[in-house]
């Protein structure tokens, strides 16, 4: 009986989670309120170590896809900026000539330095005001852009540092904020080079896309 109850509770939890996930991109939450709720959740995770699951195998497909975009569209000497890098997990999947990761959370940068400091540069920095040094071949916002108060303003600002033929990589969990950002990207004039839909074991969906100023080959 106890086993049957646990099985029922598991199925109920999974069903409720799947329903919530399917509705999340369409919930009529004001954009700024939605962003603030997400940011508050992120801050709690940073304080409690709740982002540690990003190192698990369940998230490897997302990091792998983002890294594959960089590898496919740029050469081996690529200079990569990872905006909102967290603990630097992306670098585990990425070969590049020069990697810089920035994050506003000292705890995350500290972990990144301990784990990946030999392979890249990690800086405590506010992504809203950070100024890259020189031109970049790939600028990555891996589940980070929708935490910014003016995401499209930041896209425009960072893209000024893209080298000719460089790419902007965006990966976002499907929320109301993300839907608005994807729509706004269509008005930038950048070419969408490729996209991938990702689903984790809990049914949460992310979309990864690569953009550049070059036209999409016919």
C-alpha cells in the first residue's frame, strides 16, 4: 500500500510539473515581475548551492549544444565570452583559443576558478555594465539573458564586440520573458543560423539558437 501511495504521488508530481511547464511560457505575468521572480529564485539557488545540478549529466546536452554552435561556426582560435557563466561548466565542453567567463556571484566565480581556472579566465562582473576587451568570435548567453532588466539593449551592446563572422548564442528556458526576447530578436536584422529544442528529465524546455550578421546560406 505504501509503495502504491508513493507511486501515485510520483505520478501526480510529474503530471503537475508537466502541466506547469507547458503553461509557463504563456502565463500572463508582467515581464518585469516575471524577471524579478526568476532573479530572486536564482539568488536563492546561489546562496544555497542550488545551481550545483548544472554540473549533472542531465544538463550536459544543453552545454554540449551551446559548445557545438561555437565549434561549428568559428575556428579553433575562437575567442569566447560566456556571459553569466556560473561555475564555468560550459568550458568543460568547449575547446577555444581564449575563454572569458563573467558572473555577478562571487561564489560561482570562486567555484569556476577552482575547477576550470587553469583553462580560462573568470571575472566577477555585472553583465549589464561589463565591457569586453577586444573583438570576440562567440558571445554566449546560456540561460542568463532574461535575468537582465533590458535584455535587448544588452544584445545590441554586446554585439558591437562581435568580430566579422562571429556568432551570438542564446539559450533560454521557455518562459514568458524568453518568448518576448525571441520575438524581439527577429527585429534585430541578425540571421538565425540554427536552433535546437532541449528537454530535460523533468520536462523543462529550453531553446538554443545561434545568430550572426551573415545571411543564412541558401
